[in-house]
C-alpha cells in the first residue's frame, strides 16, 4: 500500500499488502462484496482461503471472455490433480489444499451465495471491488483499478488500484447495480396450468410474434413487451407455433417419447421462408442464428435412464420377434406404447434416419421426379378413397389416414381468448386394420410396404363403402382414445379422415 | 322439471339429456359415447379385485379448451358406493407434484376440480350420487356424497 495524502494505491508490490490482503480484511467487515472484472478465475477465490465464506453474498460481474479463462482454470485444476499423483508428498498436499476449496465454491454458487453474471452489451473491462459494510460505523470501501479477479491480479501482477472510501462508495455501488441489472435477463415470463387461456395466448404472441401473425413492430405499437425467455410447463408442448425461438431447454424430461418430440416440434418444425425473411429484416442481428434450432435435454435420473436402456434393448428384440412371426403391432410396458415411437426417439438421438424421415425423403423424391405431381395433389378432393389388390395374395386390410386436430394459436376466439382446434395445427396418423377392425398397425414404414403403388398399379374396388362405415367408426374411437384423450380435447374435436384404401 | 321426472333419471344417458334440455349445457346434441372419453379400470391403477367392482368409467369431454375441471361418470357393480375404489380412482387422476410422475395418456386435475357422478345399487333400483373430494392442507381428502334424493354424507 502506498499512501499520499488521502490517496491509497494498491499495486501488489508490498509483500504484506496485496489486493488479496485487502479483500481478506474486508471479508470480515462486509456483509456483501460486489466485484467487477474482465476475467474471473476460481483460483482468485481460493487464495482468499476460507475468508470469503464469512461474506453473506458475493456478486461477480464479468466480461464474456471470462468463461474461456475460467474453463481453462478448471481444466488446469483437473490437470493438477493428475500431476499430483507423481509429485512429492509436500507438493501433493499443497495442491490438495487448492482443491479443497473448490467444493465450497461450487456449493456457494449452487446456494446462490456467489452469483455470477456475464455482461454482453459491450466489452466489459471494468475492475472494481466494492463492499457493503456490515455496520454503519465501519462503512463501505472500494478498490478500483486494474486487478482482474484472478490469482495474478490479486497477488502477482503490477497493478494500479486506488482505494475509495466515504460517500463516493455509494456512487460506485449505484454504478455497479446499474450494470448488474443490464447483465441480467429481461423479458422473462412463465406460464403454467394456473395461467388463463387469455394469458397463455398473450404470452405465445409476445414470445413468438412472427409465427403467430404479428411482429415486433406490431407488439410495440400495442404497448406490449416482447418475451425473450419463456418458462413453461407441458401446456406448451403441443399444437403451437413457437418457431421464433431458436433454443429449447427440456428440463424434467417427459417419460413418453412422443410427448418429448411434440415439445421439440413446437420449435423445430417447418420454417416459413416469408416469415424468416421478415424476422431477419426486422432483426438483422439474428441473421446467423436463424439457420439452426438448438435443444438441450436434461437427462433423466439414473434409474429411469437404466429403464429406458432396458426398454430400448427389449423393444429391439421383441420387434425382431414380432416381425419374424408376422405380428404387426408391438406392445410393451403400456397399451399405447408402440415401438415406432421409441425407435424414432432412439434414432433421433443416435443421429440416424427414422422410418418417418425415410418416408418423407421418398415423398420428396417423388415430387422431384414428377414436377407436375404437386399440382395434381393440390387438386385432390378433401377426402380420397381408393383400392388395390393386396401385395400378398389372400390378405385383406384397410388403410386409413386421418389428421388429429390440435389447438391452433392463430385461431383465438371469444372474450376469454379461447384457442380453437384445427387440422392444420395437428399431425397425420396412418392406420392399417383388418376388415373386422382387428390388428391395428401404426408403423408407417410397415404400412407403406402394404400401400406403396406405382403409376401403373391397377385401381381396384370390391367392397361397398357403406360396409366400411362401422370399421371407420371403430378406428375413430381408437384414435380419440390414443390421441385426443391425452390432450383432453373438448367436445366436438374428432380425428378427420382424409383418405382410405381397401386392400383385397 | 317436476320432482317425479327427476326421480326417473336412472342412467347417465338420462342425465345427459337433463343437463342439455333442462340446464342448457351446451352438449350440442352429441350422443353420450361421443361426449365422453372411455377408461379401463386398469388405466386408472385399479387392481383386479377393485376393477371387478367397476362396470364403466367415462369422462365428460371438456366443454371448452383449457377447462380445468372434470366430470367422471362411474358405474359400479356394487349395491353401495365403494368409497375405497373411488379414492383410488381419485389418486390416479389428481396432478402429481413431480411432473414426470403424471401419466402422459390422460389429463390430470386438482382434487377439488373433480366431480364423480356415480351409479350403483340393485339393477331394478339403481341410485345416482354425486361425489366430490375436498382437501384441507395437510389433511386427507374428505369425500362428500350427495345422493340424487338429496341425502348428504361425508367420508374421511
């Protein structure tokens, strides 16, 4: 410490009074310490020994390059663990002392005693250590200058830091608070089962305005604030357009793979070129971010993970047996668990193409090979009926394709903002049944093998349409049970039959 | 509606007609089957011995999207209302605190938002009763049963 009138300089040159010494002393007399730093390394806290644990709260506001430096510090720490095995006993003890402090820091971060924020608005290069005095008599202090919150910054480098005391510390506290707030997330909102339908619809529009028929400009004109981070329960998992978002974090993974896929599908579904162009036009800074959708999944607890692995193994074996015996549908833990759902999920995680993806690629190839096909498909009536001979002689079956409606956020009606259900917001399902309604099959790949036709495959109808009415009713009932009951679909919402084909 | 006509209501289908025609519920002429979701006792966690006491379980589909409350029609084989079975059904339908414990194949409700309309009794003299669970914090849910004849009872 060097003193000249009221100016105290701390530059680490005094072996007794380094920045670390100041902070150690202040830990005893402060209830909280706010730290601004360009870089943060865990070693800086560790060198304060247990002193920092006496402070009730430590806030660290840092520049965004700090994460790399901190990661290096952690990597270095891990490397030292390995190296310690070869070192002398004394050296090992020293390094273990260093490591002893890490769990306490980790625990303090978990408990919210140490809170870190990264300032991203501009390059953050400020260095300040500002205390909040435990008692008014002692008061608050600050050290402002060049020392980063790193071991060299507190101990070794030649730095230039100036101590501030008295009323000026209040000004520094205000400065810190302002930047701390700026580094936080704004526009955070949550919706759950207790939110009204109107609140949900409002939140969806403010979170994903462009894919729900609005825009940032329109929201601003209505005096509504956009939502940047939306925290939601499963109520947002299905039937909504949330493609404005580019990151989905799944916490508390759903046991049913289909529900999980539906969640991801809210964000990772077909993008509209026009809407994407408008987003980039209004927000040029998002141009590079609009190419990909990211999702993070918090993995399930170990026991459930083991169960899922077992499920994967058993489903694979049973599927092989089912195929060998010609059984078209596989069931496992529950009545409605089909192997197709699990296969799709496994393949999604493994990076393989699922059967559904292969079918979509086949469809796209058909469109490429026949440029007029798309126009012909557009002209097809809303319901299509056809028939052909079954590829296997003597086998009879009926193929049905239906759309399952889902809530459509673009169709809000009534004073309470109720969402209407629409086909376009929903998904298509394929079903293959025997004429008596038995042996329900849902595997699209398997069904495709039965119905795949070429342009010269003869159209052949043998059955009276009226005779198929009870079968259609039976299948509809099953689809309501399997798809609409889980969604608690209101009265009047039913599967919409789009096409069917007799195979005789 | 005269009381004599009310007393003639002995099936869920009769009750459905009463709700629409007399109480103006917007059921839009749908048949009972189309108005309800079907459940198997096993889906609601009932073991064989309890499942044997149940003839039919149906849920009235929501009348509007996002409706928080639910009405279940349950027909029992027993001559008296089997309270334990009803309690087991309740525990299967209420929202669990841990999200992943909730079943994905059906809706879940707060206990107070559920009404069970039950049918039981002898074949030639069936009874209809309304059952509702009320729970104070830290206490077991209390079952309150209101018979079609107006008789009220409570079971803890």
